[in-house]
């Protein structure tokens, strides 16, 4: 296919007329499709309905060491659940606290506690003039929403398939004491699906931040979310690398079973050094006498161990990969060689990241909306909702059915073409 940039004005004008006609035809169909949020599909949820039957009125409601899960206590989570979630992150149970129904609340709490009470005996962030976070971009909008909520200034750090630009990260954290944290989705990142390379993880573990209370927020949300049997990314385990580097307290790691079992009814966990966990525990034990241990026990009885989770995730993968492939096929067929877009083809996670020509993303999302396809708002993948190039669009293929996904992808590429032609004619 000829690159759009090589087309003459007349060719572009006739292409525009043809695309406009196609667009009106699509619009007239009155479709209503949603590719906006990374949610599990109904059939993924249906696959786990027997999870609900794991505990019933006849169940033995005690942990392996005899604690009644129906009663108060064990703020860290039951030992077998700490082990299960630790295994997701590749760390031992003593590095893990299992909390409530998901991980985002733990991240919010961790930032909130740092603002009000400080980290490791340092000045609480609320008493500082400036607090900044590094934000690999594009990234997860809800991370950025947390730091924005607390008035923390966010600095964009470009991502590559190897992870964040480490030269930039090393330089910034070494020079600026007001940089207190960094958001990372190290495996199958949201939205690009990139996994940080071993070199990147090693460099992160060896950072020499000016701020003693600098912490990496290692959101390992997609640890188990492979799409393929034969194409799987490996992420080095960072807590042990930090220990080896003499930086044992550098990382808070988070994971959850939201996208393994039921979104919003899973388990969230944080893993970190003993010192960090002690600090977290101090405030947790004021906030709660203990989280939902019944759900913790249900998880352990249902999955049994990490292999049980892996088996369950293989079932998800079968469904998910056909939806990803459906979108990728349309993108390949319609946009390869046109020079008007690039996209990722991840081995796991929940998203495909699309880069349009500069200055086109907002218009593409608006055009899609007009034709009945909802996408994540353009800019959402950047702090403050501001994509400096207005080019990134996050595609979430998981929730719609495959048929809907194919229809939505067709409309998406049509809108990309139309907006790009309009841009080239400006
Ligand atoms: N972290 C990342 C990177 C995500 O993409 C999501 C959900 O999309 C979450 C966290 C939310 O996790 P939870 O449901 O455990 O709060």
C-alpha cells in the first residue's frame, strides 16, 4: 500500500470523498460498540462461576494453621493467601500483605500515607513545597489520577519496548530530591504491552535517588496475563535485585486477582521489604482489623496454587488472543504501509497501543464516537490527560465479543484514514 504522505492533493481529495461515503454508511448502521475500558468479558467471568461454589455453608472455615476466617484478625492476610499472591509476584509470603478487593486502593493508600505521614521517617510530603513523580508514558490513567489528586507534579518519561528511558530516569532521580516516586507497569504495560528488559529492571534496582524516600511503584497487574503459549515475556523479580543492590526498600510491588477472577471482587496485595511492610502494617492496623479473609480462603481453595492460576489464565488467553488477533488483522490489512499509524502487538496484558500521525488522536476518537464506537479518551494515557503529540490511542479488545470487536476495528481504521487524510490536506 502506498504511504498517504506520498499521495498528491487530487488523490487525497478523492480518497477523502470515498472515505466520507463509507463513514456515512457506517454511521447509518447506528452501532454501539465499546473499546474503551480494559474489562474482562462476560464469558471470562462466566468461566469462574464455580469460584462462587468453592465455599458454602458446609465448608471448613479455618486456615491451614487453624484460624477461623469468619472472625476478626490477621491484618496481613491468611498465610496461604500471602503465599499465593507472593507466587504471582515471585516473592516469598513474608514479603507480602494481602489487602482488600484490588490493588488500586493499596496504591492510593500508599501515596496517601506518604503525603500525610511520610516514608521511612522522612518529612511527610504534605509539608514539602514540591513533590514529583516520574511517569513512563503512555501509561495507566488511574495511576496518574492518584498522583494528580494529591497535587504531585508528574514528569513524562518516554517508554520504549525495553521500558522507560533509563538514562533520563537515572539522571532525574539523582539530581532532584523532590522526585519521590515513579509509576511502573513492568510487565505487559498498560497500554503498550511492553515488558521491561532485564537491563532496565537491573538499572531500576540500582538507582541512586537523591531522595531517601523515593520509591518505585511496581504495579505488576499483568503478571499472569499471557496471550500466547509460545510467546511469553519474563520479568526479573525486582525485590531481590534491590536487595542485592543494597536498595532493599526501593520498591513497593502491587498485584491483584481482579483480572484473574472477578474484577472488583478479587484480592489485592503489596510486596516489599520488611521495613516498608512494617510501616504499612502500622497504618493498616489502624484502618482495619483485617480484610475479607473469607475471600482469601476462597481464592486458595479454588486455585490451590500458582499452577491453578496459570491454568485458569490459559482459558482466558484462548478467548482474548482471538480478539487481539481480530483487531491486529484489521490494522495490518488496512493500515500497513500507509504511514498513518503504528501499533503494538503484545504478548500479554489487556491492550493494544496505537500511535496515529501527530495531532490526530483526539479527532480519531471523536470520529469513532460519531460512528458509535467508544474508545478511551485521547490523552488519557498521559498525565493531566495531555498527550503532547496528540497521537496515542489505547485499544481495549477484551470486553466486546469477537464479532463486535471486528466491527469496531473496521470503523476505527476507517476513522484513522479519514482523519489522517484531512490532516494531510490541511
Ligand atoms: N493496574 C493496572 C496497570 C491496571 O491496568 C488496572 C486495571 O485496569 C489496575 C491496576 C486495577 O487493578 P485493581 O482492579 O486490582 O484495583
